[in-house]
C-alpha cells in the first residue's frame, strides 16, 4: 500500500506549475514548428515566428510564456489503495502547491483569480483556488494532471444541446468563426460529446490534456467514427483561413481532440473549449517514493526560428504622435513603436470612463490626449527586469469604453490582441483613430521592447493599474485603420479554403 505524503503533493504541484509556466510541451513545439514551415501568409508566419522565439526565450530564461499565467485546473485520479500522511485535505494540498508556485520569488507568476466574481472581484493575490476534479480509481498511486488555462481562450468556450440528429461538425464550424481570435490561435480545440451539460464541458477540457498527434492520425487514417470526426473538424476549421492571431492563414488549429460519454436518448450535449498558443499542462504520478521528478526538455527540440523585426516595418515615434500620423497607417502594415505609451485594461477603463462620464477629473498626472494605450496586465518583474512578460490582452472587452476613451479622454490609438466588434470599428473610423495588435502568446518577447515602466494611476489595482511604459521597437500590426478597415475581416476571407491537402506535423 503506497503512503502519499502531503509535502510530496504540494511540492509536485508547485514544481509542475512553475515548469509549465515556461516550458511548452514537446508535441506542441513540434506542431507549431511544422505550422511555421507550412505557413504561406506573411502575417501569420511572422506571428508564429514570434510565438516560437518567445517559447524558446522562456525555456532558456525560466520566465512565463504569457503574462496570463492562467487559472489552475487539476485532474487527479486517486487510487483507492492509497494511504495518506497528511493534515490537510486534498484540495488544500493542491492550493498550497498553487500558492507556492505563483509566489515563487525566482519566477513570480501573475495572480489572476478574483473572488466574489459577480460583485467585488477581489484578487486573491496567490492565484488560488484551483479548479480541482478528483476521481477515485483502482490502484495504489495518485495521477495528477496540472494545467494553467489562459482567460482569453477559456472565455471562448461554447456549449450547446443539439438535437440527436444534428451534425456535431457543422455546429463546431458555426461557432469557431464566432470565437474570433481572442483565444490566440494556433492552438487546439477540445470537444466533449454526450453525458449531461456539465459532463460535456468536463470532457472537452479533459481532452485538451492529451498530446498533439493528429499528424499520426492523418498518416495512418482514422479507425473509428470519433477519429473521422476529429479529421473532419481539423480540416474544415483550418480551411476557414482564420490563421495565427486571426490574421488569415493556413493553420488555425494544431489538433482537434474529442472525448465522448453515453448520454440521454433525447439529448446530444456538445462542448468546445479552445486551448491557446500558451497551451500548458503536465502529468505526473505519485507512488509514495517522493515528489515528482520533472526533467527539463531538450532545448534542441525548438526549431531554429529566430524572430527579428521586419526590416520594411515602419518606425513610429510615439512622443509627439499626431492624428495625421495615425491616419497614414495602412491595414496590415507592421509598425515598430518607440517612445512612451500608457497601459490599461478592464478595471482601469471602468474607473476612467466612470470619472469622465460624470464630468470629474482623472487622477493627477493621467492624461490620454495624444497618447496610445496598450491593453496589458503585466507579470511582476524579477531580478533586474523592468517588467515581467507583458503581452496584449483581448481588446474587445474594452469595446464599450472606446467612444469615451477616443472622444472624451483624447486617446489617439490602441494596442491589444484579436478583433474589435463592429461598433468599436465604427467608433475608431469616426474618430480617425487606429487599433494595433501585438502577438498574444509572445509576452516575454514583447517585454524585451519595454525599457522603462512606472505606475501612473490606480496602484491598488495591481497588474490592472495604469502604467507608463517606455518602449523601443515594439512590434505591432495595424489591425483597424482610420478608415475602419479590419484585417480580422479581410485576412481570413483571403485565406479561406487554401488549407486543403497541406500535410500537417507527424510526431
Ligand atoms: S496565449 Fe492568449 S489566450 Fe493564451 S493565456 Fe496568453 S493571452 Fe491568454
């Protein structure tokens, strides 16, 4: 009979969370490398190059792949023959592991969890609690899978109750375009079919814990109806042309995973959950012999892709930027930003717009006239860093504030990730503003462009405070021009249908 020590669980969970914050899994690296080789859309290829370069930098520097270090999800299979040497219950052990991982001073991770979600939304400061699923199984060991799921991709999860005669693939093809690019493709789709409503969601999430292997499946051919379904969805979704970061391209998904479960004769519950460019999960087993031993991956696994700024990119000086400069930017054009920009995301926008709409002044020193805002919530710096990983957050959450920010606050342009909604695009065109995107999932790379940082307003909001960053050659792409042309509309249209027949990664 195995004796599992409390400290082994805590230490292993903490080590696993640190590990996945900076190491992509080998299957993911291989699949992304293959997507890079095959990609023909210059914008999508540039985005994938940034993701791969960022991934390698994070593996070498032991810093997070993305500024959103995720909500922790744990799947545990506890053998019924196990004995415990523990004073805490299992959930408390896991949460202690989460706490230690996220507060580790050598690689502090961003605490993103808020309690009282419908009202106060107060940050718990240590990223606890995790979402924990425990199964009791036969045997004498404890199998644990730890994942850190980004909010941008989790927010795009979908669920439906189909009629039993409906096509699962058709529904998935209907909802994927609605997800936009806020889930930071290329990534994976996890699909759960059957059971009850909550079981289908759980299956979808669990399926994402499996390695990317659609290349093998493609070579040997599907043997079951579920494998046929995986292949069909994989090919049809990629044929949509959404591409990396929604810019239009050949690879939107690196794999499609499906798990199913018996269901009621009247029902066909289906869930789809996307996993993003920061796909992070790790499996380990405890058998009483001590904490999990996690081997670092071989750095030779990473393809020899080194992103460098496009020499034809336009250099933009942010200090002294004028409306005429902004109006001259072309949709899809690559820019390198130098100078000072302000930051802000959900909580800061809410406060700023409430003050402006009430005719009250902004906090002293906070002035958006003639400035550019970057939607970001950075990781705290460690050592000599100026700022931790600082990639963009999903911009359309700020859509409802855009009129006030452009009209009353005097903002000139915005930087975020993924598409804007039609109303925000119309507001941008009306104010002759522009919306720029940085690559989601390349946060460490982006932070290398930040040369100075100071808090300007709302320090009590932590990572959601307004900072002023001084940047040098920060790479962005014009996603919505002053004319209101959106590359998230035009890009996928141009690449729709070009995927057919292109081989994918073989493990
Ligand atoms: S890659 Fe995108 S969706 Fe994933 S955690 Fe980072 S910002 Fe969020």
